[in-house]
C-alpha cells in the first residue's frame, strides 16, 4: 500500500466575538490569518518535498468561512503542486464542537440560560473544556463527540484514497483545533491526557499517517504545548 498522509490544518486567525465559546461563528479571517494560511502552504510544500509525496487534488474543509478561506488561500499558493486541477470541498463533518441552540451566545448568557431552566443543574466550572461534557441544550455535542465525527470523516476519506491510488500521497484537511485534537485521540495518535495539554498553531499543518489496521501515526508538524492550567475553547 502506498504511504498516505492526512495534513490537518487549523484555520488562521479570524474576527471572533469576545467571551463567546461557540466555534460556529461565521466571520472571516483577519489579515494575520490570511498570512498564516499562505505560510501554511509553504510548510506543506516543504513537507511534500521532504517526504516525496504527491498532493491530492481534493482539499476538504469545514464549511465555516475561516476554514474555507484558509483552504482557498493554501490552494492558490500550492497551485503548481497539484497534478490535476484542485477542488475545494466543504463538509459539515469537519466543523468544530457545536453548542446547539446556544450558538454564538456569550459565556454569561449560556450560564444564565441553564441556571434559569428548572430541568438542569448549574454548569460545572470546566464546562467549556471538559472533553466529555455536553451542554443540556438541543443540538449540543461534547468535544469527544465532535472529535469522533471528524475522525470518521478522516478515516472514510483516507480509506477511499487508499483504494484509488498507488502513489504516496498527502491530502489536506482544513478545520478546527479542538475537533482535530479529539479526532487524533480517536485515531490513536494522542492519549486522552494529551488532549488538554496540547493545542494547534493557527494554520500550521500536522501530518498524520493513515493506518488501515491500527492507530494512525504522527509523522510531521508540531502540536502546540498549552501553558499549564490554561483552559481551552478552541
């Protein structure tokens, strides 16, 4: 079987509402985020040459604008590396963890809504970063559930690629940091305890090698080590 690598890329920096834990915000990249996306393409180019890989023409992206823009900018920079005309395909499955009916409300608003609802106890202090916790609101999911969704997409796409190519290949996936980290746990790349200790740099590819019969392997790119006792919502 050829060597198949999934390059997972967290979107660049974007215009973000303050104190708002929903990652389903519809805002675009800021100028720094656009530059980060271009730099990500340069990193991918170096990784293609180092590992002697062909770049797959389909690039998978979250449907959220910041991820789509990151992917589009990377494609523009890597245009000459595609053996066929590239195609950017958006997928709901690559979105970040959803908070359901609390989408794009502030932390204070969400906590007040749950506190005022007689059906639910108050939220735990770590509700935003607890991997197993799901808000008791319609449509919400836990970080682990979001990671499982992303992992299922990665598995399916790379398994399909394995059945259709005999060439060592890298395929780009552009999405969101927390969902990718939890996906890496489901794929056997990270231990559960590592999820909270690590983050992802904006628009810096992490390379995961597809394994059909066992855990995937981290083969390139750096995870970001999170400061001790910090809380994540990405």
